[in-house]
C-alpha cells in the first residue's frame, strides 16, 4: 500500500491512519518527528515509522514481542506472511478517509462492527 501523505509535511500533533495489510488499521497522533522517522501514538501503543511512513523492524519487533529467528519456523511464518503481523503504513487520517476505510471493512467483515465500536468507545474514554 502506498501512503497518501507527503512524509516531509507530517508534523507533531497530526492525526494519521495506520494500515497493515489493507485490513488492519489504527488511528493515532504523530508525537515525534526525527531525522530517521516518526513516532505515532495510538490508543494502546507507540508505533515507530521510518521516513517512508512504514513501521520499522525494531518497532515491529517491540510491538509483537518476537521476530524472525533462524530455526524457528513458526515465528518466521508469522513474521513474513501472517497478515495480522505485517508492518503498519501511514495513510491520511482525514475523517472522510477514516469513514471510507471503516465502511470498506464493515462491508467486507460485518462481525468487526461491534469490535470497532467497542474500540472507539475505549479510545474516547482515554481522551482528556
């Protein structure tokens, strides 16, 4: 997936949409802009991204708690091919983009509606 934001224009405080494998998403806020990338805070974790807007391998390793390992076929399969373990990529987080993305997911995966609504309610509870 190619991100729709110019990485050079991201600023601290900007809301973004993080997408993984075109079916997993999180919304977050840019909390750090450095020469080597970006930090995006979601409801439950910090996602580290490189200058191209893709989650770093180190950040992904921290988020998942495991990584590829010689001789460990199970974790290697998860790391390289399981959709839920693929890196996040920054997308535009305009309300229209998020609504369109949610609609696409809800159309394809109706059972996720309750989970997304529950997640949104938890997110609102954590906001100041």
